[in-house]
């Protein structure tokens, strides 16, 4: 069972109460039972919801948002959770630095091989597939054979395709049940692709924690004006009984200078809960020079990295 207090913002009170509220409690527009438990004040609502599973919680909280214009699921407070096992996971005190394997739509072995070799040489922590990647099992095996001591977060769409010890899943496309299944056996990263503007970053992060994700890919605040890093870090780390914390991996136009700027802006207590994944910037010039700049940035920010 999961009991949660969902926090909504809306523009049209009548639309919210006639379309969203009945659905949240298993009824509908014409069937108004059971009586919902919620409070409304100044175009905001607090709704007390109980469900039997994570997928059910996500469905009832988000399934009807599109039918109430301007309605946003802003945050979720988990009151009680008896279905998400607390993971015994040790988050590195140092910031994780990774490289995204691009281009994504077609496997290009030469480029991927060069990226991995330079990542190993320059002591990058991990490599990961892009969210749009769907490499064959054969191609993923090739990548896994190159990574040496690096963690390889393989993007998967079903359990049978996983060849790495680590997985990356896009739950808004491929399902939250897949995250829950894989995270019980493997270190799992959740990607934000497909996240609706009617669902806040905080809600996405809470869902990811409930599903057992160790890492959540999020945006650079410069890339997405709706992303507030301080709020996101609170959502990733707030104490929730029975639910583990998660580490945010900032991506989206990240480069060494931007990483240093973000590190300076973050409260020291949150440092263990942020990391970075560098993508297209690495390929935007001389590959070896760009990796050298990444390594220089790591050296400049010691002992954080």
C-alpha cells in the first residue's frame, strides 16, 4: 500500500473537481463514490490518496491531467509505503561524471569505441546510452566488452535485452513496472524523456525513488527554465520511511565550465546527490582535447570529484 498527499495546481476549479478528483478515487464523472478526501485553497489542492501499487498511484495521479487545462501535479508527499523495499545502496560521496554514447539512432562502433577508450583513459565514472538509443543485444555486448571498470548504463525496453550490470530506463515511454522489476536486481537509472509539463520534476523524482532508481537523469536549469535544482534535490533526498534516496544526474548541454558553475551553486550537503552526464559537447570538437578538458575539470574540483 502507498498513501500519498498529492499537491496540485490548477486554473479551473470546476474542471479539476469534476474531472480530476473523481478519477483519483476510482469513480468517475457520474459515479461520485467513494467520497474523496481533499482540500482546496487558492487554486491549489491537497489530495489524500491510497493505492495498492506504484503503477496504480502514477495512473490515478496523472491519468486525467490532460482533461483539466492548466492542471499540474506539483509534488507528492509519501505518508506511508509498504511496497517499495528500502535499498541498501551506498551513494558515492564524490560526484559521478559520465559520458553519453552518441549518436543514438544508429550504432556507430567506431565513434562509440573512441568515446569509451577516452573515458577509460581519463577516469570517467560511467558511460550511458542516449534515451533514444535502442541498440541490438549484439551491439550492447560490444559496448559492455569495451567498458573495462566503467559502469555502463544500458538503455533497455525489456528485461531480456539487458547485458550490463547497470540499466537505464525511460519510464514515461517503456513503463514504470519495468523500472521496479529491474531495480530489484540491477543498479538502475531513470531518464526523464517523455515527462509531461503537467507533471513536475519533483513528482517524477518521487516516482523514481518509489520504483527503486539509484539515479535520475534531470535537466540543466539553463536548459529547462521549469527545472529548479534546489527543489529537485529536496525531492531526491527528503526522508521518506521505507524509500531510498536517489542521485540526480544533470544532462542537457552540459560542459566542463557549466559543471563547475553548478557545483559552486549547490549547498554542500547536497554534493553527494548530484552527478553529470556529458553528451554532444564531447563530440563538438577534437575528441581527445575535450576529454582532456573534462579531466582537467575533475582535477580542479578535487576532492569533490
